[in-house]
């Protein structure tokens, strides 16, 4: 059986796609999400993993991290976290 292009099927497909796109687009509120931020300074890496695990359970996500050295050359880590305000 030879397949041919059917204009009626293409038009119906485009109309259904447009309707779906319109429904999904109109279901969003249009408001920007509100976030709260937290800055964490870690000097003891052994305590960091459990602390991050607990923050993750509370809805916090890591946005960025950066290593730095204190005046006595000890390594430390700054971590920026965020979570959406409900």
C-alpha cells in the first residue's frame, strides 16, 4: 500500500497540536517563582554531607559552590542553596 500525504490529516494534526499548546500555556499562572537563598560555609568537610542531605530533604537545592582558603591556608567551601517559597 502506497503512503501519500493527506492534507486533511495534517490540518487536523496541526489544530490538535495548537489546542494542546494553548491549553498548556494558559494553565500556568504567569507569575515568576519566588525563591529564598541560603549561604553555607563549610570548614569541616566530614560534617558537610549529612548537612546537605538534611537541607535537600527540606527542599533546598545547591545552586553554586566555590572553594576558598582562609588566612591560615585552611581549605573551606562556600555553597549557595535555594528553595522555592510556597
